[in-house]
């Protein structure tokens, strides 16, 4: 399908003769530079699911470069993955790109008329005090209970554009185009029923020549009224809370890339994303995929930066604490097309810093803050104010000149962010392989307990030469067909045996111990294993959600990443357990907290070897697998 080009398309939009259209100024590559605007018009349809998107088949080598479909994916579409979401009726929108022209930003600024765009009746649906109480409840009742490492809770700024017409939304778009810096997409989409206009800083997923790119962004430096300063940026980059937030979303998007790319993703960065009112830190993740674009969009709903992690648990937390549906907030705007060789392309952005305007001029601007174990409620309230102000023209942008992100001190601070974290995820796929001969060709079954860290575990095990398969905790797993079983992490209380998922973990681990099947247990599964072995479990006063700690791991110092609320404790370095045998314990000698276990045919770890926070994860994982396999083989030799 080839788009027709009409030089007067923008004129027809500005004169109100086109009822369904979009104006999109997209950054070029990984550089935040806006030179042109895609002007698109066509008819809107409302498919029930992403699988129903009206996309023609792709034929390699076929001519016809151009955009085919513009999508608006609401948050409620998360039900396609079987995750919990409020059904607020916001539809999946697909606009056929039957007309498409490109105009320069300078030309659009000259042609789009100005208009009064002041919001009246401006207020948050959840006031500051109530939002602070919600923040405290999420930190205590959800993160503190082990439901996840971080969550994003939304509030909405409401207001009204008096005497509304689409021309006012176009004037807002013009204002953002002129003043907003650092945005990935600056856009306006008008469906006839609603208008979305915004300046989102965050790419969702791009696809070009089979190369998929994600762009995790987190951490926020709110500019003072006088503008950003080198001292302020430096303090922000040195703030452990801000770096922890970024590492957690990097881990979560690495999970996604490990699921959609056969060889996983390679990390570059971090970088500083400077916007008009605030700045963020970011990484880029690149991988190669042949997955259909509809499946790519479904498997990456939605970014952890706007939901939380693990994602399935985050969906439940959002449903519990947000009183209404999210509409398009945290959803996706996407352009699907073909390149000059006929290959599928995708460019998509996360729907944040976006105003939803209905046909009566009622405006909703969703905004959220990332909550972690040491979040401060008052600071999170202020962060939502700073983010929502990105759609306001109350303050002028910083003075032009050398962006602070290019200052040598800032560049040095950014490089320092990568010191002491895993370089595995920063290496190209071919440079990751350090196969161990005794593991090469072994078959590993990885059991997913509702945390897709398992996809990253699979990537690391594959780099060691193992053949991996992932199954869900509810799937009928045939352990006998595999040489080793890796019981994976997940959210929740390891003692809550009335939860069917936790009960299945208990049953599976008992069975594996009884059969002396080579086993590695990670995080939640490690906790369940300790319970099965009779080692007491306690809930930590302060959760270890996304924290790096240096530990003694069976005589070797290691820097590892923890994501846990519950922990096993013992005063002994070695335990003799009836029916199992001698179990070695790696623990904190002061608190007794158990870091890892080694027993007959098994190894376990409370930390995440696969996380970017664990410096030598593949080696640690390889040593754990080696112990489990060799212990089993020694036992078999002795009993032969």
C-alpha cells in the first residue's frame, strides 16, 4: 500500500476539512533532533485486539516505502496478555495512512496559527495529600510485602479549554514544537472523537531492518526556577535512589528484549536526556528479531517505566490503588510501515506527557511517579507536579548554549554509573559467549514464577553453552527431559501456600529434592526451597528491592543485586538436613541472612545473577549449575 502525497494536506487540516489526522515530529535515530513533521490523514478503525490490526503481509524486496498504520494503544489493552486492567472503554485506534506528506518544522511553525490555550478549572483528580497517602501505602503494603521492586501510580490533572476547537489543540502542538526540548515524539493525533497532543521523552520500541531498540528512561532532575545547574545535575547523577530506579527499569526492559530477541539485547549508555523543565537518565538496548510487529507490541505492553516491575504484579498493584482506568496514559502511539526494500518498520512512543482532549474541550493529563523502597512521599508528589508542567508554558526553556549533558563533568558522572555493574549486557552477542565445556549441550528447563527475569537467565545460560527452555509455573513441566531445572524468581510471600502459584513452587521443589534432580533456585524459589528445608523465613524491615550489595559467596567476594522482601536466616554455615544431607550456607555473619545454598544436587541464590546489578552473573550462574550437576553425578557414581 503506497501513501498518496498531497501538498495541500496540512492546509486541509488547518482549515478543518480533514476529520482524522496526525502531526508527528519524530527524533532522528538516537539523536534528539526534530527537523520535519509527518502529516498523516486517513480513516480510523477500532480493532478488538492487536492481532486484528489491518496490516498487509510483508514481502521482502517489494517496493512501496511508507507509513501504513498509526496506532493508539490504551492501557486497558493489557488484558491481551492476561494481566489485570480496568476496562474504561478507551479503544484501540488504527488510522490507515492513506495520505502522508512531510513538512519542515520551521514551515509548520509559520503555518499553524496561534490560539489561546489556557486551561480553566485546573485540578488533580487525587489531591496532594491523598496521593502522598497512596504512595506510602504502596511502599509499605506492596513493595514492603514483596509484590515488586517498583511501581508507578498515576494521578490526573484535569481542566477545560473554553470554546474548544481542534485549532486550539493545534496551537498547543505548535507551542510544544517551539519550546519543548528533549522529546522523542512531539505529536497531535485527532480521531474525530478525541485528540491526543503531547511531547513524550520516551521511545517504546523501534524496528528497522530486523533491529529492535528500546530506551529505558528513569530518574528525574527537576530544574530549579532559575534553570538547571552543573552542581544540580552532578548531585542528581550521584543520587543512589535515582540510579537504582534506572537500573531496575533497565533490568525490566532487558527481560522484554530477552523474550522478543533470540540473542537478547545489548546495552549502551547511560545518557542524560535534557528537557525543558527536567532531565532524565537513559540507556538504549538493541537486539535482532524476526517477530511479527503485532506480537512485538503485545509482548512489550507496557514499559516498566510507567507501570513497574515485575509487570504482571504491577498490573495488580495499579488496579488496587488507582481508582479509575488509565485511558491512554502509559499506552503506546505507533507508526507501522515499510522501508524501501519492503521490510517492516516500527516507530513507537510511550504515551506520557500527553493531554487527552475530548470533543467538548475537557482535558486530562496523566502523570505518575516511580515508587521504590526508599521513596519519599512528598518528593514523589512534587515530581508529578514537575512532570505535568511539561505541558505548560508557564516557564521558558533554559537558555541556549552547550547542553549540560555535554559538559565533561556530566559525561564523567554518566560513565561512572556503569562502574560496578554487569558488563555482560553491554557486550555484543558474539562477545558474550564463554561456554564451559562441561555445560555445553546440557538441557536446562527454566520455570517462570511470574517474573520475566527468567528470559535473562536463559540468555546467560545460553552464553555458557546450555540449551534452554522456559515454561510457566502452571505448565506441566517434564523435568526428566532436562539435565537441570532452574526454578525462577517471582513476586509474593514464599509462605503463602494458599496461593496456587506458591503452592506449586513448594510441590515442585519438594519433588526435585526427592528425585535428586540437578536444581538451581533463584530469589522467590530460593526462599521456597529454604522453607522446604526447614530454614526459617522472615520479612525484612526494609525491602532489598533493586539494591547492590557486596557479599561473601562461599569464600569469594561478589557484588550482587537483590530484589527481595523476604529472607531466610540461620546462625550456621553448614546444616545437616534429614533426607537431604549436608547443605553449605553463604550468609551475612551479623544478621544470619542467607545469600545462597549448596547441597546435594542443588544450588540456590537469594540474589539475581542475571541482573545488571550483579557484576559477574554468568560466572556465578555457571558455578551454581556446575555444582548441581557435578554433585548429582558424584552421588550417582557413589551409589553405582
